[in-house]
C-alpha cells in the first residue's frame, strides 16, 4: 500500500512537470501572432485525448481486465516515447 502511494505521488509529480514543460516549450517556440491559437489547439487536443484515452482504457479493462489494460497502455506509451526521443532528438535542445 505504501509503495503504491509513493508511486502515485511520483507519477503525479511527473505529470505536472511534463505539463509545465510542454506548455513552456510551446509558448517559447510559437510566434507571438499565433500563440493564442496554438495554445487553444494544444488545450483542445490534450483535454480531448485525456477523455478519449479514459474511454479506451475502460473498454479495454472491461474486455481483458484492468491490470492488463493498464500494463498495455503503459507499454504503448513507453514505446511511443522512445520512438519520439529517437526520431526527434532536437526536441531535447529546445529548452
């Protein structure tokens, strides 16, 4: 139980860090004239995809069980993150 609570705290802190970093990078790299439009699209996509991901995770959990559903979602996120890190290394130098 304690391990789960510590892991949840670390995941929450990582999510806040990722959101702050993504928000900052978008605002730094976007031209002034387009910043509002770009932030609007960013908010729409991130908030919309959160709800769509929850729907997908719910369907998967009902179909194959919650632990396997969460594991597969985590594995897919890790694979995509690795792909992005290898395919777009210049993103690390933006900050």
